[in-house]
C-alpha cells in the first residue's frame, strides 16, 4: 500500500493511497449530485469547514461520520477481503 505524505502542524502525516482514492471519489460524488460543502454539512450535521478539512486531508472523519457522509451522497461501503495484488474499490452506489 502506497502512502502519500502531507505536512500537518510541521509534522509529516502519511495517508494510504486507498484512503486518498476514497476521498477523491466522495468529492466527485458530491459534485455529481450537485451538493456544496455547506449543503453536505447540513445533511450530515456538521460544519462546512469540517467537510473542507476532510476533503483536503487536514482531518480524518470518524467511522460514524464517514458512514454519514457516504449515506448523504447515496453510497455505502462494501467490505471485501483484500486481494494480494489489487486495490479495493470500497465505494458503491446504492440503488
């Protein structure tokens, strides 16, 4: 698993590539449904600045808030066993 490094408070933080891919997918999904960060925040009960921090890798959502974020966009997480050579695609659109 590749890690991408970000500097936060003068400290390097490593972000797994799978997590970065998930966040990019959620940003695209938010755009596709036409929600602003503020509208998404109102749907899940947090501030728009928190959405911005999640999307820019300055904060990491708790498991509960990640599920709320996915649900607000009409997505869910499907957990599958990781294959040794492939990355997981963990986001799927609900019907």
